[in-house]
C-alpha cells in the first residue's frame, strides 16, 4: 500500500513538473519580433524562428526580423551608438487624448511599443511626406538603423518608410524601405542595413507618400569606425 501511495505521489509530482516545463516552453516560443531577449543566455528567452536576438546593450537584446549582413559591414565591429543628448524633430506632432506624441519619444530608451498606453512613441499627423529627424551633433559612420514599430494597431502604416543618412546638403538612403511584410509585425523591430555604411551627422526617417502617418516607438543606431 505504501509503495502504491508513493507511486501515485511521484506520478502526480511528475505531472506538475511536466506542466511547468511545458509552460516554460510555451513562453519561449512567444518571443515575437520586438520582444526583449537575452543574447548571452538564449533559453528560455528564445526568439521565434526567422528572428534572432540582437544585442543592444550588455545582457539585453531585442528579437529582430532579419539579419542580412553585407561583407563590408562585417569587416569592422558594429557598435551601438550611445547619444547622450539626442536632438530630434518631426514634420508634425499628433496630440491625442491630451498626449503629445513628440519626436523625442523615439529615442527615450523606452521600447514600449504600445503607443496609446505606453505614451513613449513618436507620431506625426496624417499628412504628405511625414518625416522624423535625429541630429547626431557629430559625423558618424552609420551601419544599421533599427526602427521599433507600434504594436497596438495601425502598425502597417510604417510600410514604405525610408532611412536617410547625411547632412544638410546631402542625404543617402540606407538600405531598402520598410517592406509591407515587415511593417505588418506588431511591435516589430525593423532593421535597416546601410551597405556600404554611410557617413553623416543626421538621420531622417520619412515616408515618401502623398498621405501617410509616421509612428516610431524607438530608434537604435549602429556605427562602424570607418566608412569605406
Ligand atoms: Ca520610446
């Protein structure tokens, strides 16, 4: 009888542990693009298939959609730009329910992509050719730009957004415009690779359409030491 009770207890405990394991596995596969992840200890914070954990600071990463590294970017270390006093502006600013979705929200270090509840995204009015601009205050060689999209609806508006790097007299487009597929991921981090890296002291993100709305929850920049 004692042996039977022990067996029942062991079976029950085993079931509990199995359920906990399954729960952990379930959490692991729910790391969607834009989710924080741990680049050094990927389990259980694994990004879903088709994404990878991109390190943005020590022990902190973000699941991003694609990684298309070009040979000339790979040649030198790519490091995250740490801009202490970012100067930003945008073509217009949406005010909704008394909240101003100002340009600085896109570089405030807060990755919350819930635009309405988080109140940490930049948002223009719906207009022709909306833009957002970051003044780097010094010339840098930009290798890639990450744009965190909103997750609480209307995220497809980011489709067609382009990244420009340059200065007052000249801009070059970095990589390809944000695709409709990439913009369709709620809260997704859209990684735009500059190939080759582009030197400039300002970053412009714009949507070259007659009627569009630009909404950016966070921007990250990576640089290399030399351009070409
Ligand atoms: Ca933000």
